[in-house]
């Protein structure tokens, strides 16, 4: 689903699906990096639009590529915890899952968390909220990682649903690279045309 159904949202009370804003802000986020060549490309593209993004980083990738992680911070972007091994919350017990989050937190200094694939149990929300200021979900999933979709379709997923306060998900990953490199610049152009501001999640 490009936009999560209200029933799904109701199970995860306390999660952030959409930001309240009076300034025509939108919130462009990236999951799964940092990755050589891809994340630096995203950072350069963001510079062209004077945009600030939020990167939900995988701890293992931060460990492998600390210089790219530091470049994200140096450029004034926000980071969030996306577990250490991109761990699916429905495939592991609670102890294993939270240990993985803590391992990522040793490398990623952030009070934001996003579960990989959006997979957490509703009863995880309270312990997550005890650890993090926000558990950030989304209201626009671009599906840039879906090889069955063309880049134009990925962009249209964003275009049809974009509004002030939107939290948009792209991926700085090898799997998503082709579609993302088409849809992300087009999204930034659309944001400029609508006179929106791209802001970080706080």
C-alpha cells in the first residue's frame, strides 16, 4: 500500500505517520543506507535543491561506511535508527529484536526509529517509545525498490499523494537505485513547483 490504511495506523498508537505542519513542509526520508556511490549521489542531489533529508540508517552499513555516515551529518541531514541488520520485527523474538536496535544505537546517535519493512508488533510500541522520541512510519511509500515498477510509476506514487506534512520513503540501496534515481529528482522538482519546503523529522 502506498498509503497505509487507517485501520493499520490504529494498531500502532504513538507512531508518527504524518507530520503536522503549518509551513507547507514535506519530509523526504531514505532507508537502508549508507551505501557507497548511492548515498553520496542522494546527498549531492539534495544539495542542488537545498533540501534536508532524514536517513534511517542500518547499523551494519554505518559500521562499514562511517565516512558516508559522517558526511550525512556534516551536510545537516537527520539520521534515525533502522536496526543493525535491517531486521524484520515479525521474524525474531522481542529480546533479539531489541538487542539489534541497541547495537545500532551504539553507532547511530538518534532519538528516531523506523522498523524495517514497517514490521513491528503493536505491543512493541511502548518499549520503543521509551527508547526513542518518535517511531517514524510514513504516509507515502514510493515502492522504488520494486523491480516490477518503472521509475515513472514510482514518481507517480509520490505525486498523487503528496501534501503538506507527508512523510515520503525512498531507499538509498542497490535494489532501489534505478527507480530512486529517476523518482527522487522528479519529486524534488515537484516539491519546488508546489512551493513546499523539504525538512528533517525532529
